[in-house]
């Protein structure tokens, strides 16, 4: 028997400290006007003492499990998408397991930069579909403030910290409901367009993020268009079938272009980049959490999720809530 999986819980956590564009422009040669115009970002949340990849993941996970009306012991797999873990090992997932006293689960991390949530979604969905898990806790948690060079205006203005979580559960349905499909791609020949040299255990100045912004932008727009087309075509759907676009939040200009591409007005595109900046693997679950809790995305709605990031890596998912 082939099972299906469905989102049944949502949660999010954003660090308390907010850094505005104006505040950044006091320490680096930039301006609120430039950042807003080129990215749509107005502010970002950045961790303070005591806020970590694990602590944010735990808070987001608690909310998602509560929303799903499950007990922590119902969770049988934990997948954390992150490329900014607190430790090289053990995984963030097992630290979350420890903090939440989840006894009957296995857990591990997935690393695929800003596409991490979609890659994790594929893993979680496959565990459920093949019968290996019933309730999967999937988290995206990132502390990009750790891997930023705060003197590099080309990158430090773009990112923020945060965590988002979902619970996916097995559903018994013959209908086209839940996670309909996930589509994944990578192209390693472009690995030098967006990367972090070294590993976090090295000296800080050796592992900051490097990005060829305009080239990444160009690839993002074309690859995201292709992977959304691929999903719709595979399911014999058209743009008219989509109720919501839930994109990775890197740049408002990319998000709006993708909205226009799928012929959805801006109010049908979930946007958080203005307030959260780019939280990498956390951006989609944070956006989902907002849009489900404020009743924009409702039961039965069809959404297209899409993400693009270092690798290069990109993917999409078709989901009927
Ligand atoms: O999430 C993973 C995927 N990431 C993305 O999808 C990001 C894709 N790329 C982008 O979003 C954009 O390329 C950026 C927002 C990163 C940059 O915007 P851009 O319009 O492509 O600017 P640019 O890099 O071409 O730079 C234009 C100018 C340059 O000055 P000159 O050489 O023309 O004098 C930059 O030095 O803007 C300058 N600049 C800045 N000026 C003020 C770059 N960053 C800043 C800054 N403040 N923060």
C-alpha cells in the first residue's frame, strides 16, 4: 500500500533581537534605500545569548506538535534542515529529540542550503509514503549570523536567523490530497556561485558566506520557473489550479517575478522577506506558519512551494492542504 502525507502542524520562532537596515548602515557602507529597493528587506532577526540553532528548532517544534494535537511520543522521525548547526555532530535533530524527550523516533539533519526545507520535505514525505514513519517532525533552523562577514555589505544585509517547523502525518485517502509530489534538482558545476569556505570549527573569518549575487539571481529565476512548470505539468495542472505560492524568501524581486510567472496576484504569494530577510532553510516553514495561522491558506487549498540555493540546488512541491 502507498500512503500519503499531509501537513498537520505548524510552528515558528524568530529571535527577539531585530536589526533594522538603518542600524546596519551604521557599521557597513549601505543604506535602507538600497536594501529595500534591491531586496525588499526592511529588517532581520538575529540571535542573542542563549538562542541557538537547537533552541529555536525546539520552540518551533513545540508549536507544530501542539498545533497537530499530537503527543511528543507520536513523533517517529525528526528531520532538521540546516547548514548552520551548533555542532558538527551529533545532529541538531537528536538534540531536539533530547530537549523534547521524544523517545520513539530517529532523527538526522539534511543540508542543502536555502533549498534545505524542500529537500527535507522530500525525505519526510518518502518516509511516510513507504510506511517507515507515521508522524514526521520537519524543522528548518538557521543561524546565518554565524557565517556572515559583517563587513561584507554584499551579503550581511541579506540574511536573518530563525526556525520554522511542520508536522507531517500519514493520511488515508484515495484523493489527491496532502503532499502530491516533491521535485528536486542540483547542479554542482555552479558550486562556486554561492558557498561557505571551510567548516564552523575553523576560525570565524575563514568560513563566511560568498555569493555572486547577480549570477545566483539569474539562475534562481530560470530554475524556479522550470521546476514549478515541471510540477504542474506532471500533475496535468495549470496556473489556474494554484491558490497560493509559498516561495523561499531570498529577494522580493525574485518572489514577485515568480508570482507573475504563475499568474498569481501579490496577495496570493506568501511574503515574509521584508521582516525576516533570508532565513535559508527556515524561510518556507516560517512563511507557512504565518499564512496558515492567519487563515490565508485554508484546508483544501493548493499551494506550490519552491526554493533555490547554494549547490546550486532547487526544488518545488505541490501540496493540497
Ligand atoms: O537564498 C539563496 C539564493 N540567493 C539569492 O537568490 C540571491 C540572489 N541575488 C540577489 O538577490 C541580488 O543579486 C543581490 C540582492 C544579492 C544584489 O543585488 P543586485 O541588484 O544584483 O546588485 P549587484 O550585486 O549587481 O550590485 C550593484 C551595486 C554594486 O556597486 P557598483 O559595482 O555598481 O558600484 C555593489 O557594490 O550595488 C552595490 N552593493 C551595495 N550597495 C549598497 C551591493 N550590496 C550593497 C549594499 N548596499 N548592501
